[in-house]
């Protein structure tokens, strides 16, 4: 796993082989960030990374100029790895938080320009994630929610759905917070 672009381009992140997280592939990550670069200026963003895993998405946002990145991860080993990697890479703008994602979102009082969620593909509550986040209104007015999921999930009928991108077995559904008139 590597950081694809930005100030830390090419830096490798290597969790040990017993690591349980499924990191977003470099191929999918590179394509995702190519799409994002055409949608929004990543410099100065406030980002929330849910189900942080290895922290790869947080490092990518920080490397590309995000001002603040909060990375939420519940698993103790994964959280410790994220903390260690943040220190090793010198990412002062990343704040790791050890918490259950659903509890964190429920109590969150901040707003974010970008929210990325990469839950386990077999998570029973996966289909509820867009509503959990959008109903809480923790996205800024022009903010984007990106949900990574497997091929069995279809969010195209969701009222806040924007588009879906697929890269091999990795799928990204994009949502926006639509204001009522």
C-alpha cells in the first residue's frame, strides 16, 4: 500500500500480514482521487474518514492538502497502527479517534466538507450508513459523502445519490446533502 500523490507521494505503508483490515486498493484509490480532483479542491478541506482501517484514505487526503482529517477506527490494533503511521509520516492534521463509527456520528457536532466511509463489506448496517450521516447533517452544504462497498449494494435509488464508480471489486457511491426548497 502506498500514498498515491501529494507531499508524501510514493511513501509505503506496510501493516503486518496478520492485519485484519481490507485497505482500499492503490488502483481504486488512485482512480477515486482522480475523480475527486475534478470535483473539488482538496486543499484546505475538513475530512472525516470512517472505518479507518489502515488509515490509507486519511493519509491520502492529508498528503493532498486537507487541513483537518479525523480518522475513526474501533479496532485497537488498527487504531495503534494508524497512530504510529501518523507519527512516522508527520501528519499533524490527522486526528485519530478510537470509537464505534455509529456512536461517533450520533454525537458529532462538527461539519465536514468530505466524509469517506469504508465499512466491512459484510457489515449488517452498511445500507443505513448514508442515512445515518446525512440525517445528522455533519456534511457542509456542498459536501460529499463517499461510501465504499461491494457489488451487492445498490444506492442508486437513494434521494441523495449522485453517482457510482467501480474499480474492479471496489465500488464507490457518492452522495450529497440536498437542501429542501
